[in-house]
C-alpha cells in the first residue's frame, strides 16, 4: 500500500483535490457583487459571511459550491482508486480538498473554516452520519441562532457518528482530524460565544 500511495496517479488525484478545494468561491462571488468579503463582517470567505454581507441567496450559492468542490474529488477518487486504496484514497482526497479550503494556495494559505467543504467530503464517504448531523445542526442553529455553535457541535459528534454508522477506520480518523481543524479555525467564534458577542445568522441580509 505504501508504494501505491506514492504512485503518480495517486499523487495527481490528491494534488487536484487540494487545488479544487482551494478555489475561494465565496471570495469570487463577493467580487461579482462588487465586494471584498475579507474586509467585511467576520472577514471569512465562507457561506455564512457571504450570506451576512452579500445576501442569503449568494450565501446559499457559496454553500453549494463549497460542498461540491469537496464532493467531486472524493467521488472521482473513489472511481479512480487502485484496488488496494479503494477506501483510503477517497478519504485522502477529501482531506486534501478540506485543507485546500482552509489553507488555499491562491490566497496565501488564508482560507475559510471548512464546514461546508466537510459536508462535501461526508456526502460520499458517510452520508448516513451526515444526514443525522444535518438534523442536529439545523435544530441547534434554529434554537440558538448561531451557525458557529451548530458547526462546532456537529463536527465534535461526527467521528462517533461515522464510526457507528459507516464502521470505517479511515473515515473516522479523517473526521477526527477535520473536527480538530474546524475547532481551531473557529477559535475566535468560541471566544465570542463565551463572551456573548457572537453574531446571529438572523442578521444576514435578504
């Protein structure tokens, strides 16, 4: 398996996943609307800040694109993986796309927080766990008004949900790594939540 991981085909798949995941759709959509969202709201390039600063419709479009840019490489990796890497390569491609969003080469490695991109990863790797967590996310956000709180809670739950529903060690490890990175990227949100200063999604523009 070690030799297979270093094969040119595998390396190209992982690199392509990273480069696609690094595409800053939120920033590009902001530019289309004449705005640099890095200078607005939280300064984040993800769907929540796009919705808050540009409009909910554009936030939804950003969300869909950020999901797709992870789902596509995971799907292609599952189709192109050699037999020995049938389970591992899609997880690696998902991690590469996720890291691309967090640390995009196009923006000096300063990217988003990864929640929507993580959804794209799980869409193919463990859809049952994703469906359960979407329900939890919607309930938490509807009750609290805080997208960040829903993101933090569901990312924390995801490794256990993956293990109990999909029984995949590689995807469980992936979920654990992504959860740690999501919490790290949300450290400022955590501080604002603790101070009672976090902005509600209900403040997003129509």
